[in-house]
C-alpha cells in the first residue's frame, strides 16, 4: 500500500497477518523472559497511532494484549517504549493507551510514548547506555517502517550486540528493489545506510538484496529468519526479518511463522484470509525432505542424540521444528534407515516409536548417493 498521510488508515490483510505473528511470538517471549528478569522491554519504532480506521488494534496494543494474557507469568516490570515521528499519531497512541490504563492494567506495566524519529531516539538510548557502562534489560524491538529511510544497519548492529535483545524488522524489499538503482545521490546514501555497506549499490533483484540484508544481520545475530508478505496482486511487498542470538527465540519465532503458514513456505498473500490461519497440521508437512537431510548430515555417525539432531536442524535449515524432526525420525525408523537404541542416554528404556531428546541413534549410510539431487520443501 502507499505510505498513508492520514492519522488513521484501513487495516490490510498482510498487516493483520503480521500482527498475528507478532502476537504469537510475544505470547511466548513475555513469560520466558519475564519470569527470570526484573524488567523486560518491548520497544517499537514507527509505532503508529495504535489503531486503524475500523478500530482494530495497532501493533503497540497487540503487544500490550499479549503481555496482559501472560501477566500471571511476569514477575516484575514490563516497559513499553513506543516511538512515533508523526505527532498526531503519537498523540492518538497516547490516548489509546490511556484508555486501556483506565480499564485496568497489571501494576508492573509502564509506558513511554515518544514523538521522535526512530533512529535518533534509539541512538540516544544506546549512547546513554554506553556512557554509563550499562546493559539494557531483555528487549524485543519491533521495527516497522513504511519505507527504507531511517533504518540504519549500524543501529541494528548496536542493539543486537547486547545479550537478550532481539529484533523483528519490516524490510521493505519491494521498495528497495525499485529504488536501489535510482541515479539519486540521496537515495543511494539511504541504501548504504539501510544495508550498512556500499555493496548494496551493486545488487538488484529480490534474492540478492534479501540475501545481503540477511548476511548483514547475521554479523551480530546467530539466528536470522524471514517471512515474506505478498499483496493481492501477487506482488512481493516486504520481508519480516527476525534476528536473535538465542536458540529458544528462534524456535518460538519459527513456531509463530508455521502458524501463519502451515505449509512451511513462510509467506502470506493478501488473497488469503488471515483469520483462517491454523496451527501446524501434519497433513501439510512431508517429512521426506528433512529425513534426507538428516541422513546425509549424520551418515556414518554413532550414538547421536535426538536433541543434537534437533539443534542442527533448527540452526541449519530454514524452518523446521522439533516436531518435524520427530516425524522424520519415525519415518526413518519405519524404513530401517538407521538404528534406534532402546536404552536412552540416561540409562532408561525407550518407549516404542518415541523420540525424546535422550534417545540415541546410529546412522549407517545416507539415503541417497552423495551426488543425488535432494528434495526440498523450498524448491
């Protein structure tokens, strides 16, 4: 959609789907981090007015609702730090939050709505932390611009260098692809700022630009995943990039992405009704592709635990989860592709056809010859 100029605008289907992914993830993130930390921070850049024309909640209120739903698991303080450059929208957001406060909120919730540019505000926060030698509380940053201006990679790097920080970023891939080769010095400076390297100016095309952005995030985040949004005309609009240094964060975001797209392609189209997204259904998943990859990776190795296999799959493949691994291992056992030890690593006996983390497996040979073309869910 075009960049809105009004205070409020209609909610489109791909934004509704984006909010679902955000909510599903935060429903896991708040209790995991809030249980063991005195304070957690939800930070949002480009926060908007807090609602849409039809009174649907904007992302700050989606995040608030996720925290309220998990408030029984939050031990202390939850800070919502919301940044919006448009003054009318910032004022509207304050009003919406004040309405929610009057309705009653958990005592540990606090809010800061700043009328400011995202980059300057986050930069000032990080500068103050650096001056005082401080480390921020566990922070989830949702960065959701309409365009590519004011989203510097150097700032994202500074944020993600701290422990227990994660970022969920709307990367406007379609607009970047349109403007990357523009003979405009200002735009080229903005592109270098966005990617953090002049290499971006030599690239064009979705795959190349997405790959460079993922590579740049990967310099400070061990785990980087993306989810692609398409319009009703089939045109790619943007990618949602998730960056984290914790495997549990990766697991929970991958689960949220599977809920939004149960076929594992990690894409959403406005032609799809976001209300019809469903939890993972085994009928939507073919374990053959992942089984082939597991057999190839661990061929000839003995006494490999299921948790080691799951860790490798999580880190080395785009989207598979532990339950996918277990489905694949059950198929492999039925096909006698490996030997499953009946005594687990802890000395207890394995229950038949189950694959808890301490089950050990010995792999004899790959399912396919080394040079064979291996199937993939991703083409």
